C-alpha cells in the first residue's frame, strides 16, 4: 500500500518548513517512529518520524526546498493491501438499489433516491470539534459547518474559528497591509544599475523572524520606557558565587539574576504577564511565569523559554539558560523549548550599545532589554562615586499597559537588581 507522508500541521501559525536533509534514501527499509527527515520550522530544526513501517519509494524534495503544510515529504510502500475496506463499502450501496426496481418500479425509486441523498449528506455534516470549540463558534457568530479544520482528521480548532472570524469581521484595509507594503516597496528598483549585487533567498529563521516582527509592529502600538540599574553590588554577589557555580558546571551571569527579578515583578504586576486576545476582546492573565530570552546564533535570532522561573533558584535558572543557549546555537533545540513564553528578555550587553527599543514578541505585551553595564561617575549621598550602571529599556503594548504601569514594573526590577540580597529574603 502506498503511503504518502505529508508535512504535519504543528500549530501556532506555522504554514511551511524548509527541508534540511533526508535521513533515509529510496529503497531503505524504515520502521514506524524512525526519524526519516529533518526540517526547519519556527526557528528550530526538528526530526520527523515515519508514520508507518515500509520501504521508501520516493523522496520528492531536496535540501533547501520549502514545503507547505500538507505537501508530501516522503512516499513509503507498506505491506498492507489497499483493496479491503473501500471496495466493499462502495459495492453494497450500488447493489441495493438494483434489486428492487424490477418488482415495483414506481414505488422503489423514490425510497432509493431518498437513501442515496441521505448517504452523502450525513458525512458532509459531521463536524469534528470539541464542545468548547462549538460554544466558541456560537459566541463568535461563525458557521462551524463552513470552517475547514486544520487539526487531525480535519478537526476544527479554536484557532480555525478565530481566523475565520477575523476574515469575516475585518473590513478591507484602508491603508496598506504588511504584505502589500513589502511587495511594492521595491517595485521598479534596479539594484544592479549602479554596481554588482548578490541575492540570497529570505528563508528559514530570517524569514520567520521577518514575519513575526512585521506582525508585531503592525499589530501592537509600541511604547518604550528607559531606566538604569546600579549593579555594582550585584556584580560582587555574582563574582563571589561564581566559584560555587563553576563547581556545578554552571556559568553564572547577570541574566540569571535579571530573569529571577523579572519573574517577581510579573507576579507583582500581572498585567505584564498577559496577552490581548483580539478575537474575543479579552485580556488573558496567565498564572504561569515562562521567561523567554533572545539568543544570537549563526542562523539568526532564537528565543528559548525557561519555564516556571518563579519556582526555581538563580543557579537552576542559570543552568537552564546555559543549556538552552547551547542547544539553540547547535541547532538541536526542540520546538517546545521555544514556545509558551509569557515575557521576553533580550540581553545585548555583551555586544555593546547604550540604549535600544526592542520589539515585543507577539502575543506577549512587553519585552525587557538589558545593555552593557559600564562604570560611571554618579552622585551617592552627596558624593561623586564610581558605580557600575546597566541601562534597561522596556517596550510595552499601549493597548494593555500605560506609562505608569511600565514605571512601576521597571522600578521593582531595578530595586531587586540594586539590592540582590533582597532576592533571597523577599522573592518567593
């Protein structure tokens, strides 16, 4: 039996992937759940397993090809016979109407016709959806029978309904959309007119990053709040505990302390740990604290997520930061390691810079950027002293948050960074 293995729908808006390499060749024997192909999607390279056992008969793509969800990735010939169930189901309905006509032709055809009409109608009306999804359809005013499901076996998901509702309610845009702006923006430009050029396809992580950033700035009204933290004492604590961290094989950085401080601030100011559900017009307050951190890799920017930061010690957080960073740079990180974030930190201190205006990771409502800590002359208790000052910038969604909220949130983070021992006695 010929089985076509297609690119599965992994959710969260991912519609395509790039083929990295085939792990099998035509003629190879594969077992179910054996990794057969590596693809890059949503900033990660993942191995997809074979769904069945059989022999590979076709690999329709080459490394570098972009495939859409539902496109074939691999063709496998199994030992199962394909002639069992389908023919029997089709033959029986055909034989039933042929038997009665000779005896009572005037009466039987109407009954047969009614049965034939009912047969195909029932499967067409069968909707695969949970009670919660059906209720959401009623709330959004969406005809669930007209929605094409993207889940397993065509199951309709909540996201399918929200996307349908958006298309139904959104009027034609008055201004140019992100796609419209991108397409004509360079129309008519002759880049080669004044000299040689080199063209590289926008794909993989860079393409995904571009899509996410355009969506974020097109959807979220960004406002940025600037502040500074005196991390002189924090650096002393970090240097003092560095020996203990080294003994445990952990690189202890300022980022670990900052992540812990942010988690406490998120608990105190839960509006920063929220998302705006545009489809329902509701603010979703999350009861978990998963902090993502932007990581610079050769392939582009990735954002791994440390989960349940509020329940972990600073050394535990540091260990996870180290491990997730390594996986991101080695391209061995899993998709799940980059999902479920509620707030993001981007740390560019090692690269330099005094100020920045980071872009929020949609659908989060804020992002914190830490920059290079430098020695500065400052006034303390009426005297000029040299202290280590770290700039901080907070971009926030002005639909959900106001400037006063940002000031309070940042003041709490700064207070913890300037008094690191407080994190031992005042942070849960």
